């Protein structure tokens, strides 16, 4: 859940970066802001690798109902960090005065 939120936040920042470049220079950047996408993708893959390692280390849930309950817990535990990511993206995109 956290990796998905991270990927969406990076996507929002990438789109905002492209839009800002178009507003300033009236053209898209030469590399289409590939550095932002590359670093965001590396971070997303690292988060997902840590989650996969953790899941293999701890094992899967014993039943489908426990697995659903774990997904609900994962959603609620990832909600606050994802909200902070989107707040940071909002501040970077629009700025706070």
C-alpha cells in the first residue's frame, strides 16, 4: 500500500514538473523529466522489495479472512504516511505562502 501511494505521489510530481516546465519555457523538457521518474521508480521498487522480503520472512496469513484483515490493517497503517506524501507533493507543486 505504501509503495503504491509512493508511486502515485511521484506520478503527480512528475506531471506537475512537466506542467511547470511548459509554463516557464512553453515546451516540454528535453528528457521529459526522466530523472524524477527514474528516482521515483527506484524508490518504489525498493519499498516493494522490502515489503516482499517482509512477507516472505513472516509468512502468509493462515486463512482468507485473516489475509483480508491484514490487507485492511495495511491500508490503515499506510494511510497516514501516504497522506504525508501527498501533503508534501501538494506543497512542492503549489507552494504554501
